[in-house]
């Protein structure tokens, strides 16, 4: 069999240049101003799939942005892997904090023995990781080593909750017949400690509006006599946690699945260096729900965070204004058994109830998603485990992730298929933040590992 390392050596620059062309497209699904760019990115992904050797490549319409489809059927009786990923990206704000413009990718951090990182929005989440699967397919087809059928489902609305995917899945059941979803939208513990994500938190995302006077007022004339909605909103948000770090919404924890001591001990086996963690984040101390470790707080426990706040005058200089309105976007990460619709309703009811009489409150739910737990005793999980042990030289550690991929639970509910979450990024890749990056080592290690997954999966399914 041809040596994949030789392939990398001969084609490294071409591969990097193609990924850079993906990263130059500002496919921001949350911002209507970038609508044309999101559609253009769908075309870019489709063209790369055709170039890699996929067949029947086309854009499948949804009520939002299209799903990119492609396939390669090697034999009707071979197992079928469905690759899921997304080509849309988060907004890049605040722009002034980027080292380089977010859609002008650059390679930085090169050092002896380290090929550097690609800095750009979408580099790790999720364009770089989708690109891994396209190039892995290309490698396998060029060297006639593809042992499984493969279908692609690359969507353009993951960053806004995949709102149109449930209907799409219902309408596309016949097209997406398969055995397992393979997803690379998660991370490794470290480059020398491979890991496979076996759980994801769910999500309930809300927007709140607090209104005081019917118009902005002069803070000198009215300050102290009229309630300031920004001040009120801050107090309301502060009340959503108690001094033990627990969320105060009545009923919020009613359905939380508590792990057994043995399950918590198993999760604690994953390496974690708290001092290195604080240093990487630039914080002096950590905070969270009492009685749980930092890894537990960010994986098996629910959370509530403000994602954005705005009110009044925020331009240069000073303007003495008492604002009419104040706003916040708030997300809640959920754990197994928590229903995102129920949590959204509990939040809306509570937030409205705690509003003082001198303001009015409006609560608007955005998107949500169910939490998931991935079994580790299946052929697909064992195939991922074998693949990573082969390419990284070490057995991967099962970990619970703190993020959300809303569509994963729907794959099981609508299509009856489990997923394997085999990501190649790092938690330090700054996804959703300025200076998002993806290691060139991780990119090529992913392209090496995915063919190994196919090989081991075909072996285990046929054994």
C-alpha cells in the first residue's frame, strides 16, 4: 500500500492552498449580509468533493442554506459511513482582536518540529475538519483503498442551530441510508493524548429585552428617578446564579442525570492540568458549581452564560444617556435528560417573574438541541479507537465534551443511526473567538487517521 506520509510530503502545499481557499469565504450563517457567501461556500465544498472523486455531488435545498451531498459506493454490501460536518462559521467579532483578518488565513507559530497553525475563522470549526474527510476520501480513491461506502452531509446552518435539518432529514431518509455518522467537530485532549468524545451537552439559547422609559433619557435630568434598564438587566442576570455557582431557575435541575461515583471516577482518568489550564486562559482562578471539578463543570453539569449584552451609547467618547432598552443573549448548556424546550420555557417564566415593576421584559427563544451520550461498546467506536491508536501510537481516552452539536441526537431519532465523534482540533484552538486556529499537524494527522477508521470499521462490521 502506498505510504500516506509520502503523499503528504509531495502534496502538502497543494493541500494547504486548497484549505486556504475554503477559509477565505466568509460563510457566516448568522448574518444575513453574508447570505451570498454562505451559498458560495456550499459550491466550494461541492467542487472539492468532485475533485476528490465523490460521485453524484449536488446541493440539496432546505428552507435555509443547502446541504452538500456526495457519495462513493464501492459495493452494495459494504458498510456505509455518512460524514457530517458544516461549512458555515461563527461571526468573527471583535475584529480588532485578530492578529490577521479572520478571512485572510495565515500560517504562524512555526517552530522546529512543529509545522505551525493556520489562523482564520472556521479553521478548526468546522472547515478544516470537514476538509480532512474530503482529502481522506481523495487519498483512498487514488490508492484504491476505500473499503466502505461513503455519503456526505455537509450543512450550512450548524452555527445557527440547524433549524431546517430535522425537516430535511425526514425528507431525505431514503438518500441517507447507512450504518454510522462520522463527525469531526470536536477536539483532542492534546496532540500526544488522543481522545474520542462520547458525550455532548445540549443547548437552549435565549435573547432577552428589558424596556424602561419609552425613549432614551438624559441621565443628568432623570438619573436616580427612573430605573435604568441596563442596571436592572445586570441585577436580573446576576441573580441567575447563587453563591454556590448553581443556577437559580426553579425546576432547572429536575431532570439532570447524575453520574455515579464510578462514572465520575472513569471521567477523572482523563489528564487535566489545572495550572496549565489557567495559564492558557490567562485567569488567576477558576469558578463554577461547588462540589464538581473543572472538567466536570464543563461536561457533565449544565451551565448558563451571557453571550452578549448591549444597551445605551457604546460609541467613542461620552454621551450621558439613560437608555430605554437593554438586551442580552444567554445560552444554557444542558446535560442528559434535560429537554431544551422545557428549559427554554422555565427560563422565560422565571426571567419574566423576577422583573421589577418599573421595567417590561420580553424573552425570545432562539435555537436549541438535545444532549447526547455515545456508547463505547459498538463496532464504530472500536474502529475509531483502533484508528487513533494506530496513527497516534496511543489508545484514545473517552471524554465528555462541553459543546453542542444539535443535530447528533436527531440522527438517532430520525434515522436510527449512532455517531462517532472523532475530532482533531484542540481546546486551545480558540473556536468562536478571535484568532481561531488549526494545527497543520492536526490537519494531516486527521487525513491519516480517517482512512484507518474506514479500514477498521469494515473489518469489525464483517467479523
